[in-house]
C-alpha cells in the first residue's frame, strides 16, 4: 500500500512539473489518503500484536 502512495506521489510531481495542475492535485490527494490508510493499518497491526503477546 505504501508502494501505491509513492507511485501517486511521483505521478503528482511529474504532472506538476509539466503544468497539469488538476491531475497533480488529484494524484497528490490520492497519495495522501493512501498514506494515511497505511499508517492507520500499521498502528492497528502493532496494537494487535502487543495485545496477542500479553
């Protein structure tokens, strides 16, 4: 999932450099959402593993 966030970030950077503002904004928004979902799933996984050990 983090891989897809990085891919969308790269697409946003390239689109921004080429002057495609709408595509760059959309790609950056998607990358940000995917990154936050990744962080939430990481925290849930860490908490679950701590609870299982106890």
